[in-house]
């Protein structure tokens, strides 16, 4: 694939590099710092959807964000791509803070793939016209260069070349999602944010789209933020994972740390509740009581404490900070008992 | 078999009119033992939901049963009209995927549950109200006396689904039909609802037919499994045996395609090709163009459904080469 019809976006970092775990000094490719988002509710009140969320993704890395509905994961995704302005907090690209109105280059660098390929594609535009418009708008190709570039994109996402002249209605769900991915890739992004990209697809198609994502990451080195409620999906293709509950990140770290040795009781509960084809001996683990509370009635202290099997009085009184677990680790957990192993 | 409470034979359902009529469910035969549980698995367009709706006598306009029979406790059920409703009332009940559309927003959930014993069983108004609270308690609704006065919008998705299950059970049915009842729910809540269904089956002896696209979910609720593809049942058998050693290449393909939390060794494997649409179902075995075990015969002859003996388990498959598939 001909990456770089234009020089890569190389901006001098405007903030000093942060120190990442293990002493590496690195500026993350895309970083969210202390995001807060609230929405207006009835009676002049506001509902907090996202609180103190900080996460980042480095070059070529895949970050998964998991959580149940209403945990704020999609809101974070919308902040990352600039569809939504956080109430406070910043999103930065290569250390450069992104202003509410992003430049064309900045918009190009971060692309979004939506969950539902039936509503995210314009039914009146052929695949070719969607791609050509993007390529011309961003000045990536014009005239005779358009057609070969479109064909290249089709090959990249595993569609036949004649798909270019089709309209969304003539494609299946999996094919539409491939088109949506081609649309995101057309502008040669540095980060692709995918919000539940396979959950509206049939089982036999999910695997194909997932391996397409893995393949694109390996071949093009694109960084990805993958939002999913499905732990298995995150485990299969992400390098790092963040678990969200009621607007906050409750645990974040390397994939195997999270899955093999979860330190937040909610992560453990999610793993125990996931339906499995081959149940292990621990699969009859205690079911979580209750349901996710609503944002309007956020429990005091740790928001998870009313459902938590490990809760003690301190949990209702004091909000646990997101701290290394165990001490010195790059994995963070927001639990008063983060040093205990499940 | 005499123990079957629900028996479906050669059910064929078609959609559309005239020349463009398409067969959406073809020669489906299923059977559910009294107090048993049957999982029906398939992807979109496999005919699993239409089969369930035909069982319930709730086919949408333009969809019709061409042939086949449904017997409930030995009695044949009509498919349409007032007779269809009357014959199922108090014996068959259904729980749908979307819990909000099954509830009336302007009545309290207690009133909606109470309506069933009053109308179907002829109970008095006060007895029905008490029964509604009792049913809500049975489905695990916390604080049922208070919650009976709540309106649907005041309840969470999981609680609404519990209300619908309570309504379905209110008529004391012999069989509970479930159409993807947990798909709209979060995983932690899904686990609770699946547990509830298993619990109710044990306590009340109600048989459950559970339709889903998710093999891992079905494994938790169903003792017996039927896998559907292009409107046909292509494999049946005890859930555990079918999932451990599938006898149809489509079942095997589905299992390999599942993104499994535990199986990190190999990436999920894709079934080649795409689901055929109903107007273009391939001749011969409908799965042959996507099958790695297919021979030339598979393109020419429909292998038909046959039973295999696999140890003690009674299994069936619509594949010509089940031995090859079972060997991997």
C-alpha cells in the first residue's frame, strides 16, 4: 500500500514527553488526559458520563476498552475522534493538544469505524464515490490516480474490485463493515478507533473482520483503539486493555495482566460472566448481584461497591485511586484491595 | 417418543407471494421432552426465529406454513387465527429479544403480569394481583411488592426481561419459547437471566426452547441442540456432544469461528464464502460451496437428514460424511 502520498504528520511535541512504564520515554501517539464528559439531564441537572479518564495508545499498538452498556466507552471513543468535546480534559496527538476544532490533518490522522455498517454508510453513494470524495478532499489522489487507489483499498480490505460500483444495499453486513474500514483507511490514518466493529455481525463473519483488523495492524502498523463489550475480542487482538465501569477506568494494563491476573473485582466478574464454550472448573463462579446502576444515582465511594463481593465499609466511603497493582507494575487498578489476587 | 411435550414434524414455512415465494423454513423436525430444554442455533436468515414464531402461531402477514405439524402434549395445534391463540393459551408462552417492546408503557408491570392469571386462568382481581407479586418474586425481582407499581421505563433491561418471563410463566405453560432473550442484555445481567431460566425449569418443570446465535449462551441453558442453516436443521444431538464433536461441517465451522475467551492458541477461523440468501440457496447440500469436506456428490444430491449412533447419544446430521467431520 502506498502510504505517504504526503509527508507523514510529524509535529514537534508541544508538551514534554511523559515517562511511560519501565523507564521508557515515549510520547504516545494518541492520548486522552483526565477526560470529563457530562450531558444535560432533566430538571437542569447534568449526568456525568465519563470521569477522570486517561488513556493512551502508542504507535502500532492496539488498546481495547471493555465495559457494559452505559459505562462511557463509546463516549470516550467519540472524544478521541473529536465528534464530542469533553467538558474538561485534553486529547493529544503525538503530544500536541487537539483543539476543539481540529485541522484537516488532525482529523485525517484519527478515524472512526462505527458499530452498525447499515447506518454508517450513505445508501445513495456508491463505494467508489465515497472513497473518491475522501481522497480528493484530503488531497491524497486526483484524476487518473483515483481509480488505482480505490482498487488498492478494496484489495486491502478483501473485497473484489467490482464492489467499487456497488451501493451499500447490495452488500451483506460483513461486506459493509469492510467498506466502512476501507473508508477509514482511505485517508491513511495513524489511529483507527473502532466502536464495537463486529458486534452487529453474524458469528461466521465476526472472525473474518477481526482477522482483517489484526492483519491491517500488522501490515500497515496502524494503531487502534477497539471498543467492545466482548472480552474475547479484546483478548484476541489487543496489546493492552482498559476496563470501564460507570464512567471510570477501573483497571488498565497489558492484556495478559488483565486477563490472567485481574486485580479489580469488576474485571473478575466480567470474566466470570462471559459465556464460554468450554467451561473451566471456575466457571460456576459467584454471579454478580444486581445490575449496573444508572449514572444519575452513582453510588458513593467506589461505584462498584454495592455489587462487589469483596466490598468493605471503606469502599462506600472512599473512592479508590487508579494505582499500580502490584506496586511498581505498569498495570493500574482502582480498588482498595488491588494487591489481592483473585 | 412418548415423553416429548412438543413435537414438530416437517415444518415448512414460506415468505412472499406468487412466483417470488421463498421457502424460509424447510422440513424442520424438532422435539422437546417434558421439562427439557432445546437450543436452536443459527445465523441470521437461518429460519430459527420464524420456526419459533410458527410454533407460537405468530407468523407475520405474508408468511405461511406450507406443511408440517406441531403437536403439544399429543394434540395438534393450528397455525393461524383465533383457534391458534386459543389452543396455545396457558400451554405455550414466549419471551422476546427486546424487553421494552413486549411491555405496555402506560400500565404498571404488576398490572400487566396480573392480567394473565385473570384473563387466562380466570382468577379474581385481588388474587391476580397477589399472584403477580408472587411471580415477580419468583423471577428474582427484588422488592416485588414495590416494584409491581413501577412502569416499564422505570426498570432496567434485565428487570424488564424478568417481568416478561414472569408474564410468560403466569399462564403456567408447559413450554416456554425464548427468542434471543439475553441478546439485548449486558454480560453480567445475561448470566443472571440464564441462571434464572435454568432455575425455573428445575422448579416448575417447564420445558424451554431457546433460540440464539450464540453457541456459548446456548451451551449454558440447553441439554439438546439443533443447528439451523438456510432454513433447515442440519444437526441435532445432546449439546455437549455436538459442541465437542460436531457431525456437520457448518457446526464445526461455527465453533471454529467463535472468538473464544479461553482458546488463545489459534485465531478464530473463518467459514469461506458467505451466507446464501434465500433466493439463491445452492442445490445439493446447501453448505457444499463453503465446505472443506465436500465431494462432487455434495453439489448434486441433498444428503438428507439421518441419525447416527455415537455411543449412547442420539445424534442427527444432514452431512454425507459425518465421520470425516467428527474426525476433525
